[in-house]
């Protein structure tokens, strides 16, 4: 094992969350002056919101599942079983679904895609820094894991797991708590829809 630079995981997570929040606020601002092209009460608008809700639930469950494997182990070992056997960053993949679901609560596929792209950009920068630290810390072992396991897009043919797993409840509950924040998008965007319907917010652009 080679000597690695100091890596403050909590600091990286705070920066990542701050960047996500900044991007989220910017896109919410766009949402407040835009509206789905089909109108607030159209079946397509409602359908996009429903798909978004399903994506949010999928993200919460998926992130919780990943936390069972990675919680408390990220700096101590290379986690390469379960979801981490088919992707190096499955927790972030589920976060992308959550970002899509948040944007979809606007009823616009365009905004859903913009939310997703913003999260991909933020997490990509985080992943690059994490990979540099992991490579310096675990050396050849991480290089081997990196070579056989995709960064994001899962390779299901590489799935492997173990019959038993040691779980740290505090990390699991923290991940659940963080995931539930995604659900705040529902009342937030409903409030925006109401304000637009009442004429309190001007619609400057219509997006598909």
C-alpha cells in the first residue's frame, strides 16, 4: 500500500452537497419562470410527475441498499461486492435517478434532464477526486478493481455477493434521511404550479 494524501471525506461530501444545492436552486429558479408546454393540467404533465415520483422512490431505495455495503467502509477498504461489483459508483447512479425525479416534478422532461445533467456534472468531479485518493491509498488492488468494474454504467455480468454482510445502522439511517429530502420536491413544485395557476408567477418560457 502506498502513502496517500490526506482525504477528508466529510469535507468532500459537504462541497458536493453545496454544489448540488446551488445547482438545485438555480434550476428551481428556472422552474419558477417556466412551464411545461402542455400545460399544468395535461395528462402528459401529470404523467411526467408520476414517472418522477417513481424515480425518486427508486433512488431512495437504491441508495439505502448501497449504503448497506459502503457505509463506514469507504476509507477503510475497497468495497467490491453487491452493487459495487457491477459499478464503482452505484450510490451516485441512484442519485441521478433522484435528480431526474426532482426535475420531473415540474412536469417538464427538459427540466428533468437538466436536473440530471447538473447532478452528473457535480458527482463526476467528486468521483475524480475520490478515485485519485483510492488509487494512491490502495495501489494495485484499486487499479485492478478499477480495470474490471465500470465507473457508472453497470456491468451485470460481473455481479457477485457474499452470504453475510455486516451492517452499520447509523450510516444506513443517514442515507435514508438524505434520500427522503428528495421528496421535498413534490410540495415545492406543487407550490410553484399553484403560484403559476393563480398568476402569482409569470411564465416566461414553455418547455417540453
